[in-house]
C-alpha cells in the first residue's frame, strides 16, 4: 500500500513538473482567490491626493438584520460598504479584513477598462466605438476577425471562440489568469460567430480592449489608469494591477487590487456621470452608453440583452436601474442613482444561481442596502 502511494506520488510529481506553468500555478494556488495579487507580479497604480470619505451622521447606527448578516457571512463576505450622499452610511468587515485591506477585483476590472476606452475616444486616441479592433491590434487583421468592431468587443459580442471558466485549470481562462503568455493566447483566437449579434461573456475580449488602448497610447493600462483615473478620484491607497509575469502584460480582464473604500470611488465616478470635483474624467455620454443595455443583442438562450452594456452589468430591480461592476468571487460595486448611493461587496464566494442573469446574492445585497439607505 505504501509502495503504491509512493509510486502515485512520484507519478503526480513528474506530471506536475512537465505541465505548463499555468496548470502548475493553478494546482499550487488551489484555484483563484482574492489574495492572488500577493502571488503574481504586479504593476503599481499610484494614487494622487487622498480624499477621505465623509462619515454620515447616521454612520453604522442602523445595522444589518440577522438574516442579512448570516447570509453575508455564509458567502464569505469580507467587506460590505454603503455610501449615500458622498458619506459612509454603513460598513462592516469580516475574516480579518479592514477598510484598508487589499482584495482582488476579478472582473470588476472589465468596467474600468471600459472607462479607459471612453477616455481614449474622448482624447482622440481611438476614433470611435465603430472602429475595427484590427485598426489598433494588427494581430486581428485576418479573415474572420478583421471586421470585428470595438463596440462588439465592448458588448461581449465579438464572436470569438472562448469558454469562460476559472475552475477548469486546463482551460484558456486559467491559462491567461495563471500563465505568462496572455497576448500569445488572446492574439491567436478565431471568430466562432458573426460579430455584433450574440452576447457571450469572454474575458479574452476585455483583454483585447486593453490591448487596443495600450497600442493607441503606447503605454500600459496600469500606467494609464493611474494617470487618467486613480490619481484623480481621491484614492487613499495605491492599487496593484497583476501582470502575467515580471514586467509583463497586465491582465486587464481581471486583477485590479484595492480596498472597499477606494473601489467605491469608481462607483462614485459612474454615479456622477464621469465627473469628479467638477472635472470631467470620463465623458458623460460614454458613461451613459456604457451603462445602457445592449438591447440589439440576444444571448445564446435567445434572451434580449437588457442586463449588459459596455462591460457594465445592469440590474432593473424594484423600480431602480442599477449599473454595476461584477467579479467572479462576488466582487460588486453597485451604483444606485435614484438613491444617490454606492454599495460595495467584496468576498470569497458568490452564489452561481442566476436570476435574470444576475447572481441571486445581488438581490440580497441591494435589499440590505435599501433597508439602510435614508
């Protein structure tokens, strides 16, 4: 029995040793986690002049009810923050996290890349969302991909051959998440469907958006984000954007790392139609387009896409229209214009049950916030 176990152990060791880097990392890390930035190489995203959030006169006077508290704990929440009228109304942290603890954004970063695209268009680096992706990324100047528009990529309807899965350590998503050859993988993808018709969520398409922006500016996404947004919105802490290797490519489909209070500033930027302290950072018309549903599309189930815009999710609930940033482990920045409010939830788990394309947890997050909001 001991000999068999030893042989199996040696066999697995050899198998692991000859496996690609991304598989080795995936096994070693035991799948993705909100602390992965500590394991990856990172680019520093520098803050500017910090602007501490004001504290509401009703700060934490009203708490979550027992059911809400238990649900958040059960789903491994590490931060739940509610801001209204530019003041923190409520915040709570779990599992040793605090208001300065960094945590991974996962796909919340997609919405950030979208905002950078809006800035690139406003500054004339990219002419229009109707430009072809291949105008900015020559790797796609080939039959089948040369007519895919920036708009198609923004709305996840580029039609590329991609299967989104962080759990499958042998898949492409794991390869670009754990591996060290993001551009090589993404640049070789072929089109599977006609562009601009079918919504199909793909991290690769966000990576393409980032690639186009980087080529247009001849600068990296972390550097651009620091200059164009992060340094201008009062962030109190530097952030980190994970790379595929040291001095490598930023994994812009995910992997922006910050804390709940500073993430909330991105929500405030959307809430204020791209403005901060009177300065227009992201064009207001772009924010409007980005947070409006791509109603001309259908998903693979034939449903009209009333839940997604330009890399932003959109929830219609209780008479409220709520654009939001979303990450795979339950990272959320909800923007509730009708309440002049922002809600941030960070954690290690989220229900995979979808109710009209939104996690069932999202409705609980919003209900809890509505109970607290004045």
